[in-house]
C-alpha cells in the first residue's frame, strides 16, 4: 500500500475541494437536443375547479391551447402559490377528449340532447329570468295592516359558488337585489 505523507494528504484534500467548488461547464447547445425552447408558451390565470376553496392557478398552454404546466398563483389571496396534488390533474381534465366544450340542451319532456351556441344559451337564460320575474313579482304586501312596497321576485333564487371571489359575489348580489331576489344564498353557507 502506497504511503501517503501528511503534505500529500493536505494537497489532495485542497485539490478535491477546489474541484467541488468549481462551477460546472455550461452544457453545449447541441446537448440540449430537441428541448422545445422555441415553443410559444402562453400563461394565464384561472381558478382550480375541484373544490370550494377556489385556489388560483397559473397555467401554461402550448400553441394548440393544451395545458402543459400548472402552478399555484403566488398572488392569489386564497392559496398564495400553494396547491394540493388534485389541482395538478387539471391538465387531464382540460385535455381530455371527453371534455364537454359546447352547450348541450335537452328540452323539457325530450330524451334528446341538442348542441346549442353560447349566445343561444345566454339569451335563453335571460328570457327565462325575465319571464319568471314578471310572473312572480310581488310589488306590495300587507305588513301590520299597512300596504307597503316590497318589490320581491319570489319565483327566483340565486346561489353563489364558493369559488367566487369577493368581487364576483358583490356583483352577483347586486344583480340579484336589482331583480328583487330575496332567496339569495351562498354555497359556503349550506
Ligand atoms: S387546489 Fe386543492 S384545495 Fe385548492 S381549490 Fe383545488 S382542490 Fe381545492
């Protein structure tokens, strides 16, 4: 066995440590191979659809609109960048070939679904809200033997979702009150 002097031992340690501390040489461009650095990545902010916490997500999409990455939104007031594993699978939900992307309508009494446009659905909802409000509106009511103005739309009810933020809820409440809705609730309370 070769004899190692104290001087050689110290020199060897110094050389090894210097090697560990030296920065690694940058990888040559060819070593990156087909890594898609040229691909466009669009980032957008959205809300996790899975539970009522409504955590904020930053999603990256490729040029086909497919989600390629999901991260917690550090600026979102609910999660401050944190996420649970379930939210990561939003990619599967979004990219699934089974995902419903159009409005499907089944008329009362029918057993058939028909595809409709979003414009048709929005107009239909507005039409039905107006019809129900007109039919069920109560302008006055007797309270303690006096007739008072109440302006209640008793045929309508509104239910907010727990993923709505404060601003969404504010606007939702404003709309409901303007319509005369008194049955106004929120998912988080029921
Ligand atoms: S990330 Fe988790 S906690 Fe947050 S909304 Fe999605 S499922 Fe709920």
